C-alpha cells in the first residue's frame, strides 16, 4: 500500500520496484488495522482501571483472543477489495 509516507519514498524502497496501490494520506476506512484497533479500544476503553498494569492485562488478553481467532480478524480487516488488491499484486509479482 502506498500512502505517501516519507519512509516509503526512500531510494532503498523505490529500488525494490514493488507494485503499489495508492492511498490518500489519511484514510482510516482504507486501513484494515483500524478495524482491529477499534475492537481493541472497545474492549479496554471507557472504564476505570486501578493500575496501568490492569489495563495492559486487558489489552494483552484482547490481543490474545484476536490472535486465536483468525476468522474474526479476517472479518474485521479482510474486505473484498483488500483481498482483490492483494491477489492482483501477487499476480503482478508472479508475472515479473
């Protein structure tokens, strides 16, 4: 994915010659990780914690639950347009 971030414009990155899919500079609706972060926030925000460690424990537990349920993560982040774009990129790489 290409969002124009300065690190992705570095000559070393450009020399790789990888195909890219253009994104606007800020497009949370196009970033599948945003949906996962939304689930994480839903699990841990909006309630008081006695200590920071207590909140960290909830975050870690939620991340473990997500890691144990790939189908859930795919439902959150594997939209059809993303799967299609990835498939197209893989075909381009295989053809080159």
